[in-house]
């Protein structure tokens, strides 16, 4: 006699169903946590890249203005005389520059941090005749540090040696005397990613982004000493 094939009619018990649901829930929970973690990492990286780019943009604008400091074309048609490329008193955390914009306008540009950790650029356009016009713009937000160090050419004090425009030493603002010529500026700018709210801790382990640049004041050699 052939043995008949016995088909199991047993179904899934309630306990097996619950165990399966628990395991599926744990797997889905792990996938969800991984997705959230990857999303946070992406957001942090995106913010870090953005703040790095913003720092570079702000630094390029600042260096461009410093390079222009002291520009005076000295044409006969010019009505402008630039005597102070870097306006005194000097500061370690702010800077004010002047240069000739055209034959009848002088431009004064100032940078500083306001009370909300924002880098402010103020432009004052002074015509030969008439009132000056001042405008402001926010160049960079979430700035922790803005520092200026000044490169000094001591040859201006030595009557026996011609000025070469080279930096003899670097000095903070408080040590620069009025008879010293500033021929270069070192700028240190530190900013951090923006938090969505005060309790946002996604960036607590992300160091602020820092950028340091040195720019030569190419017009200082053709301008009078700062005073």
C-alpha cells in the first residue's frame, strides 16, 4: 500500500504572528533611525559647505577693498586727495579704508561685527561737493571672530634707506604708532553654521570654520603715510 501524503493543516499561531510583528518592527525602526541619522549628517555637511563658501565670499570682498585702500589717480582732473588709506585709530576687530572712486568722489569702507555676530560692510560715498551717502549691508552671519593684524614698513622712519614696501614686522592695532606705515593687513575670519533654533545640537561637534588671508596694500607706496 502506498503511504498517503499527509498535508499539514496547521496555521500560524498568535504567538508566532506577534513575534514576526516584533521582529519586523525592530527592522523598520532600525532603518528609520539610520535614515534620520543620514539626513542629519547630510544637513550638517551641507551647512558646513555653505558657511565655508560664505566665508570665502566675505573674505574676497574684504581683501578687494583693502587692496584698493589709498588709491589716488593723481590726474589733473581729479578733485580728490587720499591721505589716509587706513583711517586711524586702528582697531583689532574693525577696519576703515578710503580710496578715490573717481575724479569727484571718495569712497570710505568700514567693516565690523554688530551685536548679532554679523559682519557689516558700510560704504560712504563722499562727493567733492554735496552731502555724503552711506549704505550698509550684511556680508556674513554667525561670525565668531574678526581680527586684523597690521604689517608695518619701518623704512618710512629711516631717511637713509628708501621705502621698499616690505613688511618688517606684524603688529596689533595698539602697537602701531602714527608715524608707521601700514603696507599689509592680515585678516582672520571665523564663522559657524547657523542653527535652526537655540536647542539645535546637530552642530555641537562641528568646529567653526576659519579663514586667514594676508593682503598687500598695493597703493600704500604711492600714498602719504597714514596719519
